[in-house]
């Protein structure tokens, strides 16, 4: 009887260990698949963002945001919530109505997924030209965004911060005086 109990115990241990290993392998495979699915879904977000930006499609751009989106542009306060961001976007697009978008691109240097959240940093660049045929202008922005996976698996933009990628033009030399020059000028007076 004792041998039978020991044999039964060993059999349960072997089965339990085998099932645990199988579940771990399935779990790892499921995790790899989830990461691939997430990467694909985030790429779809990028593609939609590019298409909507070129088309100046405010409704499509707004559909890519979470309800609590926060954006931070240079020289201004944070804009919080979808309503405030929608008003800002519509005002910016209204300014561009006389402008043709010749190109727009996103180059993401890193996209890191952590559960239902992801962050990415990179740049956005584009070319614009007035419909009247004026001078073509280029721009490039540094961008960092936080993305959030929705319950349906779609990723949306939750936070976005950006600034000009190109440094501001240097001030003319006569406007920029070194501290020593200012001291010298005061002594001369």
C-alpha cells in the first residue's frame, strides 16, 4: 500500500511538472504572439496617422487619441482632454487650408511595449507649399508619445510631446553681448 501511495505521488508530480512546462511554453508562445500583434497594431496606428496628416483629416486624427489625451507643444501649456485637443487641431488645420501637404513621414527610433502601455520616440517631418505656388517649406519635429492599448486591442495616442528638431536661428552678433562686454560698457560710462 505504501509503495502504491509513493508511486501515485510520483506520478502526480510528473504529470504536474509536465503540465506546468507545457503551460509555460504555451504562455511564452502566447506572449511572443501578443508582442507581434501589438507591433502590428501600433504600425497600423502609425500608418493611419500618416495618411490622416497628409489629408488633414481631423476626424481620423482625433479617432487615434484616447479620451484623456495630453499634448505638449513648444511654448505653450499642456492641452488636456480630447475636446481641447480637437479644438487646437481644428484651428491648426484651418490655418493650413491654403496649403498643400507635399509629404509627411514618421521615423520611430524606438517603440517599447510594456503591457497595455507603450512609448515611442523619433521624429516627424514634412513638406508644405501654398496652393498659390509659393515657396516650399520643410519641417522636422522630435516627438515622444505614450500609447495605450484599448480593450479591443487597438492602440491609441495617450500623451504626445514634441519640439523643433532643428535649432532656432542664432541671434545676430550685435544683439548677443558677452557678460564681459557688458561690464566693459558699464565701466566706460
